[in-house]
């Protein structure tokens, strides 16, 4: 009986030591991955906000003439009814020597 109890206690101690060594590494790894994911979502949200502000100020691209893409944002926008993938391009257009900024929603 003593050997059984001693075996159980040794097993518990080994399990506790193993858990104490592994769990902090898993928690740190998960936390870093969530931080990186949140950082990427924040960048995309900021770029969408910038594109919407530029769109309100300068308007849409009217598909006349060539353009240069300055910023392209693709992300998932969530609504109450679901979510959709949205792409916005902020472009530079040169018309008669004047450069303007437009948004292709």
C-alpha cells in the first residue's frame, strides 16, 4: 500500500513540475499570437477609416485615365447579419498635370 501511495505522490509531483514548465510557454505563445492578430486588424481598420475619410473629401474614381494605387486594403467587415470581405483602393490620378487622390471602393 505504501508503494502505491508513494507512486501516486511521485506521479503528482512529476505532473506538477511538467505543468509548471509547459503552461507558461503556452500562455505566452497564445498571448503573442492574439497580439499580432489584433495588431493586423487594427492596421486594417485604420486604413479603412483613412480610405473612407479620403472618399468623403475627394470622392470616387470616375474611371477616366490611368491611376496609381497608393494604398490597397482588403479585410473582413462584420455586421449584425454577418460579415463580408471588402476591398478599397486609394489611388492617385494625374489630370492635366494636377495630381488628385480618389478612392475605388
